[in-house]
C-alpha cells in the first residue's frame, strides 16, 4: 500500500468514474431508443456509434481511471505523473465525443479524424504514464498483463484510425469488414480480456484474503493469450485461412483455463468466505464470459454463412455482459477504497471503512435488476423479437441510472466529509 503522502489526487481518478457512469447510462438509454437497429447488420451508423461510446466512453474510461490508482499500488511506486491523467481525460472525452458524433451521422470529415487522433494520443499518454510507473522494480506477471494489454489497445486504436482513413482513400487491400472484425476482436481479446485477467488476478485474491501466491498458471495464460493474438493479427493482415482462425481462437480460449484454475485456487484458499455484492458481481461476470466465447466459436467454426445476429449478439454479450457486469462489480470494490483513502488522508476517521461508503443492499438489487435486462436484450437480438429488445433496453436503462446514482453518492462523500 502506498503511504498517504503518495496518494494520487482524486482529480486524476474520480472524473473518469463519473464520466464512465454517465456514458453507461446514456449508452443504455440509446440501446433502448434504437433497439430496432440491433435487428439489422452490425455495420451501420447507430450501432457503430453505440459500440464506440460503450467501449471508449464507458469501459475504457473507467479502466483508465482505476488503473491510475491500481498500477501504483501493484508497482509499489508513486504514479509517474499526476498531471498526465488530466490530459488523457480531456483527450479521451473530446476524441470520443467527436468520433461517436461522426459515426452516428456517418460523416467521415475532419471531426472524425480529429476524434480518432485525439483518442490515440490519449492512449499513448496513458500507456506511457503507466509504463514509467511500473517498469522498475521486481518482475510481476500482473504488470506484464497490464502493460501488454495497453500495447494491444494502441494496436487496436491505430487499426481503427486506419479504417477511418480507408473510408475516404480505400488503400487497404482486403474488404473493409475484414479489418473491422480484426479491429474488434483484437480490442476485445487483447485489450479488455487481457487487462481484466491481469487486474482480477491481483484484486480477487486481495479482496478474498487468499493465500494463493503461485502465479505459474498466470504465466501460461499470459503466453497463450498473446501467442494466439499475434498469430491472429498476422493471419488477418498477411494471410487468411479458415483452419488458422480456429487454431488461434483455441489458443486464446485455452489461455483462460489456467486463469480459471488460478481463480479457483484463490477461492479455495480464501480466508474471507462471505462475499459482498461487488465480489458476487465479479464472479457472475467471470461466468458470463462463456456466452461471448460460445457465440464466437459458432462464428469461427461454422462452415456456412451465419446471420448477422450472431455477430451483433457476440459483441453485445462481451461488452454489456461480461465486461460491464465485471466493471460494475469492481466499481463497488475500487471506488469506495479510493474515496476512503482521500477522506482519511484529510481527516483521520478510525471507525470509517470503505464498505461504509455505499449501501451493499442497494448495490445487490441494482445488479438483480440489470441482469435480466441484459438477458432479455440478448435474446431479443438472437430471436429477432422486438418486445424482448424493448423490455431489456428499458430495464438496462433503469439499472444504469441506478448505478449512476450510486456512483454520484460515493463521489459526493469527498465533498461532505
């Protein structure tokens, strides 16, 4: 744990949580209002806008904010720069707004390229700050996961910017949709999946008070995921074989087996057996990862053309199921701790604990509400059923609004104490 004088300023962390919660509510409401678009092809303006708002404004934003606190803790060092997070926040916010606006209107003018360029600059600055923070000190597989995930994030963003330019200049040799799938898959597996595996491998044993210190399984997972991704990228950019795709998919999916065994060992050696809502949500999310992987396997191994609904549902299940449920769960483990550190830094309050900063019962019922909304919407996509989409979208919007209120209540404690 970092000593109090090395605590990171709240302005380098808290705005990320607030913006992410706002974006999550907005993107959930947009899913509800445009639910009919989820019945069509995935390559259309509104779905592109919603996807990028969810990926950049919601998931990536909150991950950036959390990593500004967590990476220094993992590295046992002060964050290299307290100012860089402020610049990154501005770049990511403006860049995402410009890009989402351009996708929504399907207008690839200067604003789209400016948005993409600002986002890449934000990625590079954030990665540089974490690299300078974590690079020294003892070798740690968790740091390897985090830093390598940021490399894949930059690769994903660069490919996305190239796709934007390709809309006007058409210089890429293969079909645009081919590179779009490559861009999306690398982002999901290289950035989100790898980062989540890495960070959860540290947070889960920490919150469970686990005695598991054997990281050999994590080393296997790290190399399997990255070897599969590198081969997948090379295959997508240089050559393409149907057999190759299946092999690379199995390598990446196989990397999750040692990770699952590691988490299982953490649970078995845990001193803390009673789980709060945050940890229950986390384990629910880890179970939900099977849904997008099954849908992805159907895509990869199918010998015939599939309905676009499979692709849409695969992306939806990954972002709004696995990733969002995990982020919401970990919000109520990380944000209370961050707020608590800044409160106790100003005023010593010995009887106050992080768990006292939120209502665990309300958090539990927020997820009880969100989960069926997610399932209804997913089934609506797969079954092409409007009432399921509308019902699921409405429930998700209410749950996202509830989540936003809980985040605001926690953040407000920085002012009131």
